[in-house]
């Protein structure tokens, strides 16, 4: 019989709770009730934080706890140092100033788009130790497992005197981080734009919230999901026609997620015109996991869309969304309620299709948006862009990609990559070796930072046609199908026409003529909206485009 | 407040969507348009290829002869998609010659007004002094024709009309703009790079349009007619402008008014853009005050 370890001393099981009490006591000089004096935010943080603390700093896809980030970056490195930061999206200068000044040392993150060059530099200089580069969902998941925050610095639109929070339409990640922190005896600090007597609705209950500070300016919010239809050209439109016929129509895709980009914006804008002509309304694209893309407005207005659940909001769409509660998830106050983690879950398990743009695809259909000299991270693309093996519920689209040997049969989520064969400046999108391989080596990552693995990709769309990779029975066949639609890129030149014809016969590849797509019709007149002004018109004046998208 | 007819907005045929050739054709009477010095004549700029720029066989300017509401007219359209609508030696000469020939036809008994579609950043930098000279020739040709027949300028958007060609625009008998159009001597990026972001933030769209936009330019009298971005509306406005004939005094000759406008503004304490129309109206400068 194995020996059982019997503890001889009594363990203290409430150390985190005690630490929290101590921390909150230490900030008392700067606090009245729950409210921190904004002028003393830095002092309050210095009193609150302990060296080595794990701090979740809210930097979402769109909204940023920028006032708290600035206060934290200003902390005295003698008092506050070696913090371990958890930030999903590193987009502010302050985020990296923290490391340069020695306030923070260790970092777990998911995305560093706007700061990706400096990120790579800091890493090379040894200023930052990266725990891991995650995908969004993983980072939040780990906040409940082995990266539990000691302190969370969050943001919301409004708070009341009891600390209840209204996040506004861009709820995004706030409830998730707050939950991970509040229920593990961490301290939650929230910057709000306004203090009010009565909230329009409660997004986060006050007893999850320890401290509130009224920020001197509204938190930063980026319109990441707005694409101006003026920049959509013929090639994007052709690809959208090919995708609609070759994927959406063929597989009866009723529920889906679109990535960000002009390619997918073109698909959204073709639904009320080309899609209508094909008689597909009501048959495809009914349920969406998607931010409120302004380019989806024409499809919503012409009756294509039954429901949209959102990761976050999108600046300018507030009034429009509030006026379409049958379609969007809205609170009792009427405004959008988003939730990034739940939408990610929906995007993984509930939808038939993910389609997104890629910057680079290799011969085996591995794809990446990582380019040399930058450490961008993953964001959420790998979460959306994979086939979740845990899914069991069938749908025609999922069953259509049936795989495995009886009795172990299962369907597949459609994971489509869409790209022109050449990007702007004549850079081929199809390459022998992804830049990600070099970047991974330089950053000493254990495995290359591939965004979407080739074996998860079921379809690749280019202006040449569609590759039905899920039908490939071997890696060699998958490579041939990719090459067949890779145009004049080095990958595409490696296959001869007779072989392409054979792949077409076998259903691994479809060219526009195979899909009855008339290439000549690919023109901007096919777009339901050709400008931001048109989108405003489609919304009946309810869409208020952010200033940078106004050209009048 | 007027309720915008959104359905009508969606039904319109956008003029901005059209390229230079389509724009010129859309203004002229159906079936009457005939291109002069078209792409098949292959009159290209000789200066671009040595600098690694692929030339275009019409050098970015389309000259279209035809009928406008039944009467002869010539339309000259700058293609904004080619080199930012920059005017080079060849494209400038095409425009200047078309205007001179219209003046010659007019003198010979066939009155030929001209319509200039100006989406241009001004002089094409690759052609340096030749481009500058070309713009001067265009200006001189406008002066020649406008003494005989209206020269109507149209800035529809989206590139706008800047640099030397904004001077050409200011010489036009009448100027038609949409709300999306912009007119200014120095472009926003130029001002920002020369004077700093504190002076002018070229990414600030409301600022740009509050100064250079069609609504402001018409409101302050530096342009005449504000129209919806719609083919029919543009064509109607152009026909009306031609029919209006010759003004008693061309805008560019109303020196007293323009001087009064300049004197009414203290550069050290500039008025808010929205207040400029009022400031100028009080000073005796003309605008429709919108």
C-alpha cells in the first residue's frame, strides 16, 4: 500500500483573500468607497501592486483600458517591477513602455499588430520574457487555469455607485477577465467614461468590482471591422462570386463567420445582388458570428440575415444595431451586448464556415499573416480557422465534408482561405516557405507560428478558382489542388494544364466556368453598396460612420 | 430638417464610380461622343518609362467631342486612377489643345463650350518643369476659350482637384462640385509634411472636408453649384451651367471681392470653417452661404 502524505502543519487556505484585503487597505488613502481619485491613479496602483504580480490589462480587439495602461506605465520601477502581464491585444505604446521601464518583465499575449515591430525588438533586446504567444481563446482560458490574475485593469462605459458596470456595445472580454479575477480573490480595477446614478443595463455586477476610476477621457476604441466599399476592386468581386457559388451555394452554408478584410466584405456586399439573382436568400448566410460589419448592412436590410452574435461592437453601428433587435443581441436598454469568448465559442462549435483572408499560403495550404521583422502573434484567427473535433451536431454543410472510416465517421467545419494569387506590389501570396518559419526561428519559438494549418483548411479561393482540399486523399493531392489555383506564382507554375483538368474532373478544383461564374460580370456595379455613403443610405441614416471613413 | 430620401440615394447612378472615359461619355448626349487622341493613337508620355512607371496610351486624359443637350461641346476628363491625375507634358497638351480647338471652332461659327473633369493632384512630378509648363498652357487655353464660350469645371470626387490644376479650376466660368469633391491649392498631405501635424492633420477627414469640401467651397462662393453624386444630376448641372452662358464678370476677375475676402480673415485668428461663409458674406464676397 502506498504511503499517504499526511500534512503535519495546518495550511492557510485563504492567502489570496488575505492578500486582497491587504492590497485594498493599502489603496485606502486614494479611495473613497470604491472610487479611486483619477489624479492619484498611479499612486493607487503603486500601493495596490506587488512585485511579480500577474496583471491582466484589458487590451481587447477594439477597446483599450488606456488610462490605466498609462498610469501603470508611469509607475516607479523601484516600487512596481517584474510584473507578469496578460494582454490579449498589444496595441498601445504604453503596453510596451511597461517593459522598457522595467515595470513589467513577463508577458503572455495573443496579438501585437500595431506594435509588432517594437515587440520583436524588445524581445531581441531581452527586455521582455514571453510566456507564450496564445490565441485569444487560449489566453482567456488560461486565466481560469494557470494564469489566474492577481489584479485586473479593465474598462467600461459607465459605473454606478455600487460598482455595477455598463460596458456599452463593446462588451468584448470584460466579463471574462472580471470573472477570472473576482472569483479568485484578485482585485478588479475598472476605468469608466462616466459615473451615473442609474445604468442603462448591468453588464457586470458590482460585487465583481473592487475599484472604479473615472477616466479623464473615454477609453480608446478602434473601428477595426469597417471596410470602405470604395476600395473593393474587380478581383475581390470575382473571388466573392466564386466563393458564393463554389462554397456557400454548393455546401448550403447557413451559419458562418467572416474574417476582416476586403475579400469577405465583397461577399457581404454581393448577397443582395448576385446572391439574390442566384435565388439563395433564405438558403444561405442566415446566422452569423460576426462583429457588426457595416458592409453587412445591405444584406440585413434585404432580409438575408436572421441573427448576428457579436464578439464586440463597431463604432458607428450603435444606432443601427439598436434599431434591429430581432437580428442582434441587445440588452433591455436596447443597445448591443457582445461577448468575445462566447462568440468565439459560437464561431468554433456552432457555425458551418469560417472564411478569412490570408497573406501567405504555402504549397500544403498552411497559412500565415506573420511577415518578417514583426511579431504579430495570432489573435483569434486560429480559433476560428480550425475544425473543432469536439463537434457532434450535424448540419448539411458539416455532413457534406464527411470524413473517417465507418463507424468513426464525422463531418467537418468548412475552413476557407481567400486570397488573390498576388498581393499589392506583386508579392506572390503562394510561397514555398512561409515567413512565419523564419520569424519563429528568430523568436526561438518551439514551433513555427502557423496561423491556420493546411490540414484544417477545407477550401482555398483565389481569382483562379476554388481548391476543395477536403477531398484530397493525400498530401500530394492537396499540394496539386493548391497549385492549380495559385496562378502564376512559383507554386502555381509547377502544375501542368492536363493535371489541372484531371483535378477538375475529380472535383478537387473548380474554375469559374465550372461554377458557371461569368468572369465578365465581376465589376463594382455588382456591389450592393459602393461607398460608405451608400452604407449610410442602406441603413436609412442609422449608421454613423467614424470620421476617418467620411469623405464628405 | 429635410428627410433624406435614402431609397433615391440607392437608386442613383454614381458619377464618382465612373472612370474618366465613362464620365465624359455620361455627360454627353447618347451616341454623340467621339474620342479624340484616344488610346489607339498611342500618344504616350515619353518620360515615364525611363523612371520605371508604366505609361498609359491616353496619358491619363480623355478628350471627347460630342453634343451636350443637342449642341456641340468638348469634354476633357482627367483619369484619377493614372498617376494621381497628374498633368504631364502630353496630357497637358491634350487638354490645352482641345480648349484651343474649341475656341477656333467657336470663332469659325460653331460655338463649342468645354467641360473639364478635374480629378487631379496637379503637376505630374515625374515630368517636372514640362508638367508645370503644360499646366500653364492649360490655364492660358482656358482664358482663350472662356472669352468666347463657357468653360465649365466639374470636380466630382474622389481624388479632388489640387496643385496647379486648382488654379485652372478657379479660372473656369462655373465650377460644379459634389459633397465628396475637394478643391484646394495644397493637398492635406502636402500641408502636413511642410507645416507639421499641428498645423494640419491630413488624417482628419472632417477637417479636410470642412475646408476643401464641395459644400464649403460652394458655400463660400469659390465654386458655384453643389450636386448629388448622380449621373443625371451632374449632367443636368453641366447643361444648366453651359446654358447660363457667359457671366458679366468671370470669378477670377472679381479682384475687389476676392481681396475683400482675404482682408476679412486674420490668419493669426482664423474663423471656424463653418463661419467663413458668413465672414465673407459680410465682407461682400459672394457665396450661397450653405
